[in-house]
């Protein structure tokens, strides 16, 4: 395995006020020593936000920052989605206030996508915005949540309804952190990697197809290559569309049905598992519209199955799913919109005026109702 790290720059150029718009995502092993540079020379105080499950890692980061001369404090927050609450953000604001954090100080997130989202939100809102460096510790965090500047918390009415765009000062994707990640979390993250393969980089698909086991091994060169390639895909798309008004929709591939499944399952399914089914559905829809060949559509099924991701969903839930699909943010008025492929690497947003084609397509992925509970993710 390479001991060198790889740096991927997201966005480039300078803003109207002369500020740098781009930031670096560094991928490699043992990257903690890079943190000070990303925090920059202006900050005196750093708040390290981590979940309960990563207390030891959070402490190591804090101690390292103290050795480097920063006044570092930690905020331990509840695990996973429990952390994406306004009360948790309020707790972090309290810690910032009690420790006299100024606008030149910084926040560091250590954790999965849930932590990046809430820490990013805290950083975006404290004194109207302070620097944030993300240290994602899940595969999904590395290839998706930490890159692109979307931050958010959940409300009683739904997930990610409150948030802002706040670009990080940098991202450190340390592959060593994936060693302790439970397998189901790693596999769920691979769904987003596969998505990047289908929308933009076929080499990702080839790497997985030639060694699906190695794609799940945090020590393998294959996983590192997949992380780097997926980050490049996301970096390119978000660099072109910082505030999600156009091409960024392609990152939504598989997410329309995926989000509807998550909602129907009351968020008890991993996001990646739902997106996996959503991609197979999108592939079937594209096949029936003549946009994908049989081989290309079947490839979705095969690659996702080889990773142990689900490709079917309960046949008795269509009406509920359609309700979820109607809530999708891509829709315009009553017209439903899906990201579909015109061949591998060519995503486009397609309007579906007649939902009956969706129901017909759904039959391709629908299970018998009584086999629906056999899911391991
Ligand atoms: N902002 C964005 O662009 C964006 C994109 C995708 C997803 N998200 C958000 O990301 C969240 C999901 O992220 P996730 O899948 O990383 O889940 P997560 O953050 O909930 O983490 C999953 C679980 O793994 C644990 N964990 C994290 N790192 C670990 C490690 N190295 N070793 C052992 N355990 C570890 C966590 O404590 C948690 O229990 C969702 O809230 C979603 O909305 C945001």
C-alpha cells in the first residue's frame, strides 16, 4: 500500500472578496499530523466535535492539537442521527461561547456523516461562520458527506430540513479510521462509491467487479483507489455547482426511491442500502425507456449484489413509496423527476409525467411481501 497521501482540490479560484474558494481533501494513512496546517495560523482555539463512540479518537486529536499549541476542547455528542438535533448544536454553541471562541477560531469534526453535518452546521452558524476541518471516519463520510459543504440537522418534520452551505477549510480522509468501522457501515458507504462509478467513472465499477472482497478491505489498494476516485467524482461535480442548482443533481442517482425507502423504513435502513435499491430501480426505469441496454441495467444488479447490498424491496409498499417520491426535492410542481443514465457515465434528469410507468418498473424489484424482512444492512 502506498504511504504517500493524495490531495484532491475541490473548487478553485477566488471569491469576490478575494477569499480562496477551493479546499483540499487529503486521502491516505496516518494523516493527523496534517491537521494543524489545515486549521491554519489564525486560530488559537479549536473545538473537536466527536460522537460518543469515537471518544478515544477525539481525545487523540485534542491532545495532538494541544501539543501543537492550540487551546483545544472537545464536545462529545450523541451517536449517529441522535447527534443531528438542534439541542446538540445548542450544546456546541454553548461550549464555543464558554471558551470565548472568536471568528478566527476553528471547529474540527471527527466522525461519520452525522457528525460532519452537525459540526459543519455549528461552524456555519457560530459568529456567522468559522473554519471547519472534517476528519471523516466512515466511508460515506469520506466519499460523500465531508465533501461539498452541505451541513444540516434534522427536525421533527424530517431529515436535513435545516442547514446551510458552508465549505470546509479542508478534509482529512484517513483510511486507518476505517479499520474499526463495522462491515455493514463500510458496505453501505460502498453504495455511494458504486453510484460514482455509474454516473462518472466506469473504472470504479471495474475495480469492484474484479475484486468485490478487496473493495471491502480497509487495508487494500482497491479501497483506497475507490475512495480517491469517488472523491474526485464528487469534487468535480460540486466544484461546478456549489449550491446544488444543476449538475449536482447527478449525485442524486438512486436517491429518489432511496429516500422514499428510508422514509418508509423510518430511517432504520442504512442510507446506502436504500440507495442501492434506488439505483437498481433507476436502471430498470432507464432500461424500459430505452436509455440503458440490458447489459448495463443488469450490471447494476450484479455489482451491488456482489457487495452484499440489497437490490429488491417489499412489493406491498408501492403507495407509500410513491408518496415519498412525490416529496423529492428535484420535483417541479406535480412533475416527478428522476436522475437516469443514458449509458454508463451519462446522467441526466428526466421528467416522468405518468407515474404508471414507475409502478410497472417497480414490479421488477418488488419482493413478495412475506420475504421482505431478510435484509442484513
Ligand atoms: N452533507 C452531505 O452532503 C451528506 C451526504 C451524505 C450523507 N450525509 C449525512 O450523513 C449521515 C450518515 O453518515 P454515516 O453513514 O457516516 O453514518 P453515521 O455518521 O451515523 O455513522 C455511522 C455509525 O458508525 C459509527 N462510526 C463512525 N466512524 C466509525 C469508526 N471509524 N469506527 C467505528 N464506528 C464508527 C458512528 O458512531 C455511527 O454509529 C446522515 O445523517 C446523512 O444525512 C450528508
